[in-house]
C-alpha cells in the first residue's frame, strides 16, 4: 500500500518524508490556498522533497482547457508531478487524451463506484474516492471503497484506487483491509498512525532501567 500526504505544507512534508515511508503527495486548489504560496513554486518544492507522484490539479472546466493546463504543468514542473482532473465528462475526455500522451493522471472528486470505473476506462493512473466527504453526508465512505474494490476484482484494471478525504487512522486501517492501493491523509492522521501510548511508556521504562545498568557500570 502507498501512503501519501494530503497537504501543500512543505515543512510538514519534509518532516514526514524524513521517516522514510512517504510514497507521494496530493494537493488541490484549497490546499494551495491554505499554503499561501505560488502554485507552481510550492508544487515544484514538494516534488523535490518527495520522489513519488505529486498531484497538481487543473482548474479548467472544458476538456481542451484541462489538457492544455495538464500539458503545461508537465512541461514546467518536475517529472514526478501527475495531473489531477475532476471526475466530469470533460475530465474523462481530458484523462483519455493525457493518458494517450503518457501523462499520468489522478481523477478526483469521485463519489461512486460507477464514477471510479468510468475514470479507469479513461485510463486514469489513480482514482480518488472521497471517504470523509461521503461520511459527512450521513452515508458510509468505507462502503464506497468496498464497492470500488469489489468492482476492481472483476476486471483487469490497472488504475490504482487512492482513498482520499481521510479523517482519522481508522479510515486508513479500513482501507488497508479492503485492499485500496493508496491512501492520502493529512499530516495529523499520519502522526496518529505512529502514535501509541504503550510505545511511549515502554520506551520510558527501558531507558530508566538502562540508566541504572549504566550507573552500575554494566553497560
Ligand atoms: O485531496 C482531496 C481530499 O483528500 C480532500 O479532503 O478533508 O477536504 O475532504 P477533505
């Protein structure tokens, strides 16, 4: 399974990348706004921190506009940047064209298994179902992931399922159990995945005892 960060905060990305297990980063216009920085500058910096796929989102609504933006981003930004495209009919057409040119894509704002399958048929490299936002509507986001994964089992689909809009570690664990290929999560969730009070307590006890071993001259 791939672990991505869902942020445009380069300090946070640097910190998590230093753990050695960061596989990629996703951004979107809202995360770029939150960073307060220039879009291309910040994406290029992220791409220099993490070798994995870095999603940069197009903002045009028409197919030609999306294709033009995607091609321009690929030209101006580092090799590992991939193009994030909304799951609309125009977005599907743009995905198909960019895929035929060897440009990797991430089809975003996916809220149904049917949308995910359509994006896969268009040749998307990744499809991004939004779990948390489905939960917000009173439905179950994990059911969406389960439906997509069971659909994937019926066909030889190369597109990776990238679970997005992750809100807590339980979302990540459930995605792992369902076999989602990738999860993208906020920094807070990444940290929570590594945190356990018994690890902290156990380490404290070992260090205390080791200090006594040293004091006794037995180290
Ligand atoms: O990258 C898009 C997605 O992860 C958004 O998450 O928390 O805004 O629903 P959220």
